């Protein structure tokens, strides 16, 4: 009884601390320079431009400094926040991201101690994403929640979250793989198709059908241009912090993305065909970790705030490792904490960070090593099917 009560207070205390840290980090942004809310201005602009049937992907220098690369559906997601004064809307947007990320981790069928570890490991990346007003914590949460709901036979809501992620940033596409772990795959596939049609159509309710079609065409064109730009960027760029970027910047060779994507795709498909392992909880969680890390490692659009997705995957991998932990496992997670997360904080001198960490996309290296270790584990380990088939 005492242990149970201590666990209750520990969980709620950590939840409160998590939200306080996230809120404090968000508020601190308001005291920066005049461009501190630039990303939020880009985001709220998606709603207003959608409403006024303006181009979602052109430059609006009077409103913000960057281009939008999110799909038309994002205008609906950001709408409740865009209607509020900037600082209030931005604060609530960031806290919605932090809150749903916390909820997603608590929803996983893991021990409380494992959940605590995931939250502690991801806190640096979550704070970094929030200080840039990024959608990535919410996107990570959508993928994790969908993973849980599919296995709990709540396919309709799972498919909605996957499709929101797909229609906002394309990264939600990994949720399609959950069909292989669904107790009712055809029902999940049908729900995905339903939400595909609904979400493709719904932005037209705020604009028009003609505008909606053109907006999707513009979105795909903007993503294509962004990928081409990111793949040819200099070493000082904050984009392409991926495995491809790491190799390109270390070697100086402009290796095309497909040379990485094809092997990564084939490796990621191996667990799908190991159907005898699918009932095991550890196997399924490691597959989720693989998908989360793959999204970031093999995207030329990856930047530092994107890494909350990959680090969440690495944290899930870590808590699923057998105890006692091997020295190699401890090394990998420690290496990741230092080079991936802490290296982008004020604990590391700015000059060193720019000259080495950023210049050579070193943030990706520890995640790449964990990705390889995880892929090997998924490919060769035989997991005892002793756990029930739910997340």
C-alpha cells in the first residue's frame, strides 16, 4: 500500500514538474528578441491565409520570416490558438504540445519507472521544440497514441491521429505500419481510408474546393523544393541534421537521399515479416522506436527541434532493454544524451556547437547508432510471446 501511494505521488509530482518546466521554457521565449515568436506567426498565418484563400506557401515578410511547409489541415489544427492574442495563443499552443506528449507517454503499457525515464530522457528535446513553438511533440504523441489505440481495437481514433500527422507534416505516414500489429487490420485500413477522404476535403469548408485542390498542389511543390534545398545546403545550415546530412558533411560528397532511403526502408520492413514475434510487447515497442527514429534520421528536413521525435524513440528503445543493462547500452544512451540533446543547450559553448556539432550534423550520430542496434535486435532476437496483444 505504501509503495503504491509513493508511486502515485511520484508520478503526479513528475507530471507537474514536467509541465512546469515546459511552461517556464515557453514563457522565457516571450522575453527574447522581436522574432522569438516567428514560428508561431508562420503557424497562425496558415489559418488566416486558408480562411482568406491566400497562398499558404508564399513569403509574407510583413508577418513572419520563414515559409510555411505544413499542409492545409494544419490551418484547422492551429485555428483555436490563432484566434487568441499572440502570447496567449502561443503559450496555450506550446502547453497543448507538452500536455499531449506527456499523456502519450503515460498511455504506453509500460511500468511507471519506464515512463519516468522516457520523460526525463526527452525533456531537453521537448523544451527545445517548445521554445521554437514546434508541432513535433504533438506529432510524436499522435503516433504513440495511435500505436496504443490500434492494439486496443480503437481503430477509428487511431486512424484519425495518423491521418492528421500525415496531412500536416507527412511524418504521420509511419502510422500506416501499425496495420501489421492490429488485431483487426481491415477495420484499421478502412478507418484510414475514411479519414483520408474527410481530411483531404475538410479545409474546403473554410475556403473553396478549387482553392483546396490548389493548396494541396502547392504543398507538394513546396515540400519538393524544400527537400532539394536541404540536400544541397552548406555545413553551417541548421537543416538536414540527418544521417544523410552527417555523411554528406563528413565526406563532402553529395550522395542522393535515395541511396540512404532504400536500405533504410528495407531494414525497417524486416520486423513486419517476423510475424511470430508480433504478439510480444517488447518487440512491438521496439518497432515503434524504430519508426520514430527513422522519421528523423532519414529526412532532409530534420532540424534540432525535430529530434524530440527521434529521442522519444531512442528512450523507448532504452527502457525496453533487458536488465541488467549492458555497458554498450549505457554508452549509447549516455552518448545520445550528451551529443544529441545537451550539445544544443547553453551547457555547450556556442562556438564549439557551431564549429562541430552543427557543421557536421553530429546530433544525428548517436541516434543512428541506436537505430542500428535496435534494427539488429528486431531482426535477430526471439522474443517470448508471453505478453497479451495490446500496447
